[in-house]
C-alpha cells in the first residue's frame, strides 16, 4: 500500500475487537487492590494477603490508569501517544489486559 492512497490507519481491527471496544470505550474502570512493589520489571498488586498478582509493565500502567476518571478510550489514546503506537494497534491489547484484570477482580466497571 503506497502512502498516496490516502489511508490514515493502516491497521484494521477485527469486527469482534471493534465491537468489544465500542461496548466499553466510554466506561471508566476503577482498579481494585494495592500496589505493593516492583522487582525487575514485574509489578505486584494485592487484593488480599492471599491474592497477589504479578503484572507486566503494560498491565500495571493500565491498572494505574483505572482511576474511575479515565475512559477506556482515554487510556487507548494515552498509550498510543506515549508509546508512539498507532491507535488501532493499542486497542486489542488494551481490551485483553482489561478483560483479564476484570476476571480476577483487579478492575471493575
């Protein structure tokens, strides 16, 4: 694809990903648990003494942004701009991280 074709976004989201994103983009997730420390690029968050989760730097960044103020769309824009990654390439990993954290109770909508 040449740049003369005028396509602004080269990366297309799957229909399923686009639908998931549209369903949650205006929600303002709130993180649960407490940050307890970082060791060698692993971030640790606890829900209780028995439940401690090891998060990747991306997952921790997303968890920290879940402050009840930022929408999912805000988060995608923030990651896209700060990491200099095309917006559509951010959406699917963001949805996956949020889904996984929601399943274990680290994030709620």
